[in-house]
C-alpha cells in the first residue's frame, strides 16, 4: 500500500505580524467571528490562524481548485500555537495540542 503525503505546519501565534497574516485574506464571515471575541488576544489568534490557513491552502489551489483533486485540511490551535495539516491523498485531522 502506498504511503500518503501529509503536510503539517506549526504556526506561532505569540507575535502578531500584519505582513505575515494580513486581515485582508479573511472572509467577511471570519472577520465578524473575530470581532465577536471578548478579548483582543483571542481575536488576534483567531485572525492569524485563519489567515495562515488561507495562505497555506492557496499553495494547494484553494479556494479555486480546478479538476477533481480533493484537498483535505484541518486547523487546530491552542494558546500561542496553531497546527495545520493538509493532504491531497487522505482525510486529515489535528488532535489536541499539548505542551511537550
């Protein structure tokens, strides 16, 4: 059985970098969800992790995928870290993040 390829990104969210994670990459719905957070730190983490996800998915052709190649992805975040897993071969999931 051939092995599947899965890409995983570790994204630090401890320092907001407007150039690295521009809010302009977010959809209006994502901006509204971020605005609903009570604490700005949580809103920033949400915005940064979702902007990073969009930038990563652009490498795989999302949201404008043509043809029949599926792209499976998952985003998980905890405190100052987000993980994104992406595969064109298999469904992926990122479990709970714990400090090692």
